């Protein structure tokens, strides 16, 4: 996507933070076990080892197959992988994505787990406005990569998808 006036773009990140009432090891399993991941995201063949390639197998309505590669795996603290779509929905105006998804887990203040998710690398117009503070618990935000800020999404489907998946992840981790 480019700014219609200048054609210049910048990168942004979708971010989410929440507190889960489950131990960090259980949350890690919900992120890295193929059967558990399929319950809240998409069917997959994930192996949470650096360099491993896997696919998230979505229906055509979900955007088709998403090709992924584990970039970093530090159980049970951090999992990062590439997220690449093929652009098969180009006729709908959607562009292929080449982004990075990162989950960060840390012990919560009262025995649970603090989960942060960042989906980095969205291309937005250079003049895209970011106008509020960094994410807090239970928020879904769009962040510039060079300046952390909260912004309501212009296309809320990303937020809606994350909000639908989050309760399932919470149930799996509980």
C-alpha cells in the first residue's frame, strides 16, 4: 500500500498484550503444539525449532495457505516466525504479506503469564497517523516500527481476527 499523493510507505506492526491465568509452559504449548495451535489459529504442521518451515492451512476465505519459517524459538519465552501469503486473493484488492509474527511470554504478577504478540512488517502510507500510547493489557493496536504508538485500525479485520482467536488461546492455556 502506498500514499496516493507521494507513493511513500513505512512499516507498521499489529500488537496485542494480555494476561493469561495459566503457567507459562501451558501457554507455550498452545503456541507450539500443532493440535493446540490449530484449535485457535489454523491447521498446521509447526515444529518450533529455528529454521523449520511449516504451513498454516487456511480456507480460501481465510486467505489460503500461509508459508512460515521459525526465526527464533526460546521455549517458553519467545517464538518468532515469518508469515508469507501468496496473494491469491489479489482480485479482492489484498496484497501478499511478508511479515513476522512474534510471541513473547513472561511470568505474570500473580502467577499467570503475560503474553505479547507483535505482527510486524505491514506496509502503510508514509503519512499514516499514529496518535496514542503503547499497548496495555487486552488491547489490539497498530504500531509504527520506529515509534511505538496505539492506533485504531482502519481495516479492523485484523483486530477482529485476533479478538476471536484470543479467547480460544486463553481457554487452551487455562
